[in-house]
C-alpha cells in the first residue's frame, strides 16, 4: 500500500522589533542583593548561549525595554487580564507577519486547513479565527493546539501530516506563536531569573502539502518520562502564567536518551550517528548539552539549534519551526525532537527532499 507523504514546503518566521535581552540581564542583576550570587548570575548569563531575545511589548517613551523605568514591568506587576489584552493584540499581528514571510516563498492560495499552536495566551474568538478572518480563509477547517508548551509545534505538524495523508489535496497552513515576554515575574532567586532569561517572543508559519520539495514529515513519536510531572509545568496566576522548570530536567533528559529502548523509539534504530540532521528544540544550552551527551552526538550535530538559541532565545513552540526553517534545502534523514510539560518528549523522523 502506498501512503501519501506530507511535506513542509516552506516556513516563514517573524520576531518583534525590540531586542530586550541585554536590558533583561541588567534588570535581573539588579534584583539580586548578594554580590556573589550576582556574579554567578552574570557568569551564567554569559554562558547561556543567548545573544538576543525579542519582545512584543512597547518600548518606553525613552526607547527603553519593558523592564526599564516606565516600562510594562516597572512598579506593580501587571494583572493577567492586561497581559491577555496584549496577547490578543500582538499574537495575531505577529502570526500575520510570519505568514507574510511564508507567502514570499510559496503561493498560499487554496488553503484548506489551518492549525495554530500557542501556550502563552488565551483569547476568544481564538487567534485561529482571527487569522482566518484577516486572510479571508472562508470555510477553512481550523484546529487550535493549546497549552502544550515547547513541543506544540510537533503536535501541530503531526496534525497537518494526518490531514494530508487522509486528504492528499489538502493545503495546510501551520502557525505557531508564543509571547513569553508577557509572563515575567518579580523574582530575586537566581534559579528563577535564569529560567526567565531563556525566553523570548516569536511566530512561524509553514505550508504542508503532499507535493513539492521541502521536509517530508515521517514517523512521529511521543514519550513521557516516569515520575516527572512536576519538573515542567505552568500555573495560571493573577499576575500572568508562572512557569516551573526544575534544575533536574537536563539530567533526566540525558539519562533517558541513554536508554537503548528510548533511542530506538526516536531514531528507529540503535545508532543516532546514522541521522544526518537533528532539529532539537533550543530550550536552553543545558538542554542541548544533555541531548548531545545523551545521544553521543558530535559537537556540530546541534549547531542549527544552538544558532537559533543565540539569535532568538527559547520561543517555546515557535522555536522548532525556526530550526526547521534553517534546515530547508538539506537532504538526508533527520529527527525533530522537543521537550515540554510532563516531562514529555514529542518528535518525528523526517527526510530533507531536494
């Protein structure tokens, strides 16, 4: 039996105009009273592998970032309601920017399905409806993947794959958008500040069809690590969404990837070195180091992920799409892999097509 093969034909990516990484590092340093901890934070920030993170929040009257005097986070922490109003305004706009960049590469006529993933905000009508309305996608079938965190791009692309395999004429628009900058919290603890240091804003849009060049999305996989539910989680509070990210996560990932049974589920064989390309969610330098060591990869295998981390930080679900965008045009076998709440891993095998 011959099965239709779903292909990511092209990906468009967008980030906001304001780079807030340096401003955040200065602000976070000022939150720490102990001089030795402040020095430790500075060293960890320098070693984070992140050079830029982009933010949708408006600059101050003097052009400063949201954590500067007069910015969004100056004074009392904004309530969740105000953060969600910013999400309702900025998330669709950033999505449309990414879709516009996708349209520069491929024709977007005849879109039959729209799949949107996001975990950093809620609005109803949803951003899927807003996007469909602004693009004039009358009658498009919509799916919203919500609150799955960093691996939601895998779920969105996997959904597109199922659609194309069941309806070979389908033209699926997949969109991911995350506005992590809406959820900064008042903190003095170095561990929490280092966690917030990872995150930035971004959106990506992909066209998935049964024809043409690009990246063929093949066998998906999913796994949960035992006794790990508390390692990564989000709580919705009165002042935004509060993320909890345990320092145990990299070690648990590295140990899991050393298990031959888990390796077989991911790569379909015993040897990760046989994989030509790795698209690993850039959750942070320690996460990428854990994957590299856990799978026994060489020090260049995760270069695309480290490059995206350096240029954009961790944009939650949008990050993997940025990495796949940079891999378009490569040929050979690959694996896409992302980690998120649970602690769970989601991914798929793929092949780069000429």
